[in-house]
C-alpha cells in the first residue's frame, strides 16, 4: 500500500523516549505521508533534556523548522497547539487515517481511556476511537501499575493498539539508533507504511 496521500496524526507527550517520536516523524515524512503533529508542553521539556534540539515555541515557527529539518514537502507537515480546537483532528469530519501517540505518558493514557479531552491531543485520540480509526499508543513507562494495565486493557477493548516501547534484540542492534528504529519499524508496519528499517521475521538476510 502506498503511503502517499494518507494522513497520520502524531502526538508526542512528556514521556522519556522522544527519539521514538522524532524518528517516526522523519520516516513518515520520507514516505510521503501527510502529518498532523502535536507536542505537549512536557514533550518540549523532554526534547530539551534528551536531545540537542532547540525548538521554536510558536507552532508556525516549529512547523517551518521541522519541515526544513526533515525535508518535508510544502504543506506536508502541519503543527497544531494543545488548545487549537479548530484543527482538523478535533472533529470526526477532519480526522486522519490513523493516530500515533509516541511516546505516550501514563497520564495521557489515563486521559484518553476516560475520554477527558482536555487538550487537542486527548481530543484527537477520542475522535479516533469514536470514528473507529486506528489509534496506536507507544507507552513509555516501567514498571506498570494495576491502574496503567487497566487503562491499557480498556483502550485495547475500544480498538486501540498498545505498543509499549520494548525494542527487541534479535536483529542484533549495534547502537541506540538501532533500538529506536526497531520500535519505529513496528509502528510503521501497523500503519501500513513501507519501511526498510527492520526486516520482517523470517525474511531477514542470511549470514551465510
């Protein structure tokens, strides 16, 4: 399936592991996907802690900076603020084909599970559930409490896909980037976006 012409909503929240979300953004744009992007305020703090990036505060400037950084085509990337209720993602009539929360905090998990819709990220996820569209949740937390597990189960029963950030090692990673790519590849597979970051099980190249 071609990724060109498809739209994916990507939300980064304040969990550790923003590298997953940024790498996913890079791959989605490279694949020709139209991306609606939202960053929570805690996500911006974590980006400053875990990366060397210094991102603009205003959404328009952030959109320009990330578009240039990742080589996005004109109009391919749209960035929305947390309270920008006029954004397409706030309504079922403007919903994307799929949504990924990557990384996802347990606070966001809880808010989505109960339909709080206090921010645009939470509302966008609520829209995906009510419209029966794909919602992927890349939770980054350990250990998991009974509350976290119950919220994950509740969302799974609603049709969301829980994808905790648990990279595998069978591909023999040589760097942190390889571990990040493992998770990003699994997300792309679930989005039906072609990827060459990680071979599918049983199709890996032989060492012989």
